[in-house]
């Protein structure tokens, strides 16, 4: 009798405890992310597909087509072409295509790059029904972004990428997007057409 | 109020009044059954820290309508070899007792579709038809899961009918009437006049209320006693073979029965339409008083409905012997004790 009464009491107590816990959860905010309407921001070290890093001073790609990434790629999914433009000291990239259908996201290309010219993007909404959507022209993407930003009156896209091994001048230069840069727009405006269409002049690329 | 009643009785003949009440009750039950599904889904979501239905209408408010449209557009399949008549009859048998019983619930002063002198008796007389409806539904669908489930439901409901009726007998002794409106009248006044707090009449009054509530959960086949539709074991229980609105009516009937059970608990223990803070806002005889009564009734009733949802999403389903143990070893002895104690109290102190 005593035991069964004790059992009833402890059982009832545990029921009340359970209900107290659930009502506590009831009044806490929801944690759902309404996916198509909103999505999570990927953490800084998320390893998505690669993308070209922009030089915050010129607004153009840091990459100078040394082709180390192309060689490091085990799946043969990167194609890089570069050219030496008139008046430039270094070669610059003119064509950078990532075939994401073959990419296994191993990251060898980023490891191989000595100048921090490519990095992992944070993009992950990559679903598509067309295979062509996964042949990514990263160079064209970068240039389009720059042109769009120029059209919008900014010197370069507001989200200026953080260069891993930043060139010494990058830290000192005022790279805040609000500041209308005096120097960059001009050379960009003149060079843009040339750089944006690498195909018309296929004679330029020097193959190492 | 008197003037309105005279007006109604002078110009609206009895049949019209009846039709009006019937339409009112039917639409009330339909609306509640539909929107309690929404409450259930929203509540379930909140208990799991999800937002619940959000897409159809503001905060998913049109979700029940979308669900109903979907269910109605589905084909009504009668399984081969099933007893067609009984198969079709079962959902109606499940729904109609709840509808009929709600007619005698006094929603506020002088506001009951049918003020029966034996209202309580009528509710429990009709309440037992539910069991038969599930039994028929399970048996006539010629499906072994449905039959097993129906057998479970019958043994569960028989087990829980006993403590429930013992509690109700206690309440009838305490109140001295089976008229629900009179039961509420007896609880007029401050909050300690509610039968939930009447220690002097029934020393175990809160326990009695708790037993009634538990039995109500079991009778309506709600979690944690949802043996009738134990999804993980019995597909959808007795409703396995039902499709479209046949299933929908069973589903609505479940919520109508919950509504009935909560309304009954409100009337018997929580003072029905009586205000817990007394009549601060003038006479309860006026139209305003009647509206206030409806308000208090709904507050209490929907709190109980919410707690049903709360319980569902807190406790896991009991095992079957646990369920029967609870009834036969705890609820029936305790309700017998309350019966004896309260009869002694009434004999000794309130002759």
C-alpha cells in the first residue's frame, strides 16, 4: 500500500516535470530557418566550390594564370588561360573555367595556389537541372560582378574579398566601398572591354 | 434578457428556434473541429520549436480549409469484401453522438440548445456509441490491423468508462441534479465555490477532476492513450481503410469529442460560465452578462483543450498493460474512495 502510494506520487511528479519542460519549450522562440525564403550563412571556413579572389586595389583578379591549380587538380576540372596585357608588369588571367561536374571539392587547387588567388566560395545553393550550369566561368563571373558594380557607381563590388596573403599595399589603401576611389575607375573603364572578351584575340595567350 | 426572450418566444416559433440552435451547434462544432486541427498542429510545432503551418493564409490559418478540400477531392474507397453499409455508417456514428451531446451544454446563462433535466445522463448514454462506431469501423473494413485496433479500443474504453462514471456519480451526488445548467448555477459566486475546490463536499475534489480528465483523454483516444491509432504499430488503427472524407469525419469527430469532454469538465468542475473573479461588471442577467459568460466558458474550455494538446506532445504512448493497470489499479479504486468519502461528507455535514 505504502509502496504503491509512493509510486503514484513519484509517477505524478514525473508527469508534472515533463509538462513543465514542454511548456518551457513552447514559449521559447522557434529555431526553424524557412529555407526557400531564408537560408543560413555559411561559416567562414565552409569549403564550397572555388572562386577567384579579387585584388581590392584594382578590382581585378589576383590570379596571373600560373596554372599551378590546373596541374594540381586530380580530376582535371580547371582550365586556366592567361595573357600579358600591354603595359602590365605581370601576366593576368583571361579565362578560368571550373567544371563542377567533375570537381570533388578536394581543395588541392587552393592548397597549390601560392598567391591566394583562389578560395572557397560560401555558395551552396547549386541545384540545377542543366549540366551547363555547372561549367562555371569564374573569370567571367568576377568581371561581370565588377562591371555591374561599376555601373552602380562603386569602384568594385562592395564585398571586397579578404586576401589571405594580402599584398602589403592592400592593408594601407582605403578599400572601403563607400569611398569613391579616384584612381581605379579610369583604368578599369578603359581596360574592361579588352579584358572582358578574351576570345576575339586568341593569339595573345602565351603558353608556358 | 427577459425582453429578448419574450420577443423570441413571441415571434420565433419553437421549430425555428430549434433549427437556429442546431445550425449554431453544427457550425460551432465544424469550425472547432477544423480549427482544433490547426491548433494541434501549431501547438505541436511550438512544443518542438518549429513555426508550424505558415504557407496557407496568414499563420497557416487557411490550412484546415485546404486540408478539407484535399480530403473531399479524394476517392472514397470501400475495400473489397467489406461490409459497405457499416463501413459507411461508422464515421457518422462516431460524429453524431458528439453533436447531440453538445446540444445540452450550457454555454452561458440561458444559452443551451436543449436544457434537458437529464443532460448528464444523455451525454454518457450517447458517449458510449463512440466505442461501437470505432468497433464497427474496424470490423467492417476487413483489415486485421483495424480489427486489432478496434479490439484495443473497446477494452480501453470499457476500462475507462468505469472510473469516469464513478466520478460522474460522485458529481451527481454532490450536485443533486443532472441538469448541466443547474450544476453551473450551484457554482455561482467566488472561485472557491467551483466543484474543483469544494473540499467540504468532496474531500478529493481536485483528484476527482484529474480522474475525469484522464478518463476523458482515454475515452477520446487521445495521446498518451491513443491505442486506436497507434501509428507505429497499427498503421492508422481502426481508420486504416478509410480514405477521403470518411477519414476526415473520424478525424473531426475526435476533435468534437475532445471539445465535448473539455466542455463537460468545465461545467462539472470549473464553474461553467461563472466568472472566477465574481460579477464585477454588473448583473449577469443582462445580454452583456451572457456574453461575459460565454467568454469565461470559452477561456476555461480552450485552456483544457490546450492542455490536451500539451499532454499529447509531452508524453509518449503508454503500453497497453500500463494503460489497463492505471485504470484498474489506480483510477477505479481512487474514484470509489472519492465516491464513498463524498457520500459520507454529504450524509454527515450536508444532509
